[in-house]
C-alpha cells in the first residue's frame, strides 16, 4: 500500500470514527430526550431534537468534508511535488525521506489540530444540543405540570358538572311530579266540570225536547181543533144561508179554505157552466167563460154522468182527465163531488190541492169536502121544499157546540142586547172549547191576546157582522164575555195586545 493510500485510509478511519462517535452520542441524546418528554410536548421536543441533531450532523459533515478537501488538496500537492521531484527524491532518498517524515509529522500535527478543532466545534454543538434538550425537558416538565393542573381543574369541573346534573335531575323529577299532580288535578276538575256541563246540557236538552214534544202535541191538537172548528163553522155557515145561490156561494168559499182551488159548475142539461171560482188566478179562467159538455169536462163530467164523487191524481195514466180550466197546474190531487137536490145532480164541486205522497192530516180534505157537499145538498133540499110549500125561510140562528154557558150575565137586558150577549158568549165559548190547552197556558203566562189574537179577531168580526150597530153597547158586551169566558174573570191575563 502506498503512502497516499495509507494517509487516505487513516483520514477515512478517523473521520468514520468521529462520525460514528457523534452519531452515537446524538442517538443517545435523542433517545434520552424522547424517553423523558411528556405526551403533551413529545412532538415538539422530538422536532427540536431532530432539528438540533440535523444541524449538528450537517456541521460535522461540513467540517469533515472541509478536512477531507484540505487533506486531499495537500495530498494532491504532495503527489505533485513527489512526481516533480521523483528523480530528486530518488537521488536524495534519505534526505527526502527525512523531509517527508517531517512533512508527515507536520501534516499529522495539522490534521490533529484540525481534528481537535472539529472535536471542539462538535463538543460545543453537542453541549448546545444538550442545552436545547434540557430546555425541552424543562418545557416538557412545565407542560406536564400544566397538564396536571388542567387535569385537576377538569376533574373539579367534572365533579361540579355531575353535581349540577344530579341537582338538575332532582329538580326535573320534582317538576315532573308537580306537573303530573297538577295535570291529574286539572283532569279531575275538568272531568267534574265536563260531567256537570253534560248533565246540565242533558237536563236542558231533555227539557227542550219535552217542551218541543208538548208544543208539537199542543200545536197538533190546536190544528185538529182548528180544523174541527172550521168544519163546524162551515156547516153553520151553510145553515145560515138565505137562498139557494148563497148556499152554493158559501160552499165554494168554505171549500176554498180546505184546498188551493175550488169551483162550482152548474148543471144545464148535459153541459156544465161555470158559476163561482176560488183560488184560481184572477181571470184565468173567468167563471162565466166555462161551458163544457160532459165529455169535455173530464172529471167533473164523469161525476155528472155517474152521480157519485170521483178523484184522481193529475199524473194518472187512465180514467177521466182534469177539466180544461184546471189542467196546467202540475202534479195535483183533484176531486169532483155532486151537489144533489131530490136525487138529481144540480151542480158539481171541483177542488184540487198539491199532491201529497205520504199520509198526513193535510190529506183529509176530500172527506171534509164530501161532508160539506152532502150538508149543502140537505140545505138546498130543505130550502126547495120550503119554497115549494110557500113557507118563508126562517131567520138564521147561530148554532154552536154549547147552547148555554153557565154563569150570570152582567147588565142583563132584553131583546137585541140579550141576544148580543148570548152570541158573544157562544163565539168565545167555542174558542174556549176548541183551544182549551192554549187558553190554560195563556192564563198562566198572561198573554191570552197574543196567543189567540187571530181566533178572537175572527170571532169579533162574526159578532159585529151579526149584531146590528143599533145595539149601543155591543162592543162592551163582547169585551165583557172575553174577560169572563176566556180570561176567567181576570182582565190582566189578556196581556198587552188588547
């Protein structure tokens, strides 16, 4: 091995040994720093150690590279000098060997100096790194202490939080208990109130239903009584007629109270002529314009031929049709009845009303009209017999359900005055008889005039029509009987509408 190789090998060995020694020291420092650092500062310390190690390693490598470069330069110079003076060295081998040894010693001394300088620099860097590591260890200890303090504070905060949560849970449970108690109390109270209201509503409902039933019964009874009174009044009205034409006039009028439309057709041979109409539009048709044969008169003509009553709905598919003057009024129930005198049909009463498909009290009008027609026939027969016998017709006398009314008559008199009192008593007694439930209720509530105003006014008109104005106190007689018969002798029950 040549001298240059020996020098290079010695330098490489020294540099490698120095590098290994520095790297070992750096690894020891790094392991010690990493091992002693806390979890909180581990990353920062490791980064600082790595940075310091890298810096020291870089400086050491730069120093070694400089030494190697300087050595290589000197070796190159030596090689150049050796080559230049090869021959001189050969001739002066001993002197040159001495010079080379001297130069080698110098080189060794310089290398040793440079190596010592490098060691001092590395030691300074290592000490600096140790300072940084110690500082990092201190920072880590401080961080650990801070972490312990923070952990303690966190434990205290956690304990306080748990205490607050426990207290809040207790308060929530207490609030839930209070709410549940309040809810149950409110529910019980609401249930009691609801039961009370339902009971009251049920009671009111039952009372209203009972009142409605009573009212319906009273109204129904009143309606039936009113119809019966109307029939009695119609019969009486026919009895009070003073001539044949007046009987027919009153018959058509009374029939018009039971149905929408009524007509009296007089028999003239085989034809029917119009005489009186009730309920038809004015002039549509005119009674005098009606002149029909038995075949043309439809239902009325069938009665003329058969002599018996006939009826049919307007939409019937078979049988006689409606008379021409009544055929355009929609779906109606029509009826024709014969007025007989001595077994002969002298007139035909035609009547119709809206069709009623369901049974009701409104469907009784055919029977009522038949009663009126039969009674009118009897009255006509009686008048005909009286006229044939040359007898004068008697003066009509009012007929009622009661011929006398018990009780004294105030200021009793004779003649027309006595008759006026009896007639007023008769009219008001009929109202009392046919409307007894309403009269009793009106006496209790003190509103007789408002409840029976229509019936009382109708009786007053009949009274004034029959009692002549020459009776000086005719109005007082009616009012006296009104108080006594209907009000039971107590004028206060008449009410305000007097």
